[in-house]
């Protein structure tokens, strides 16, 4: 199990953050995810045998958001 922090640009509010969290949790292997709207940081715990950081980042990008320099 790994836990990574990903900085995200463009999270507008808690509602949008919850939508993104739901999408990230749909990635196979993700166990837990949360986003701090104030800092723009997503913290994701995942089974690195089932999911990759790239998969998680792509799920965030699919919502039209941008990443700040990866993890």
C-alpha cells in the first residue's frame, strides 16, 4: 500500500472535490482518497500492485483539472 499527495490546480469548491474523489476511488486499487480544497492537495492511498500513480493522475485530469508537477 502506498500513500501519495498530488497537488491539483483549479479545484473550485467542496462539491467539485467530492466529484473528483469519487472518480479517483473508481480506479481499481484505490483504497482511500481525499482532497483539501484550501491547499489543492489530494491524498490517495492505493495498492501499488493494482493501481499506478499515472492511473490516479489520469482520473484527475479527466475532470478537466491540472496537476502541479506530479507527486
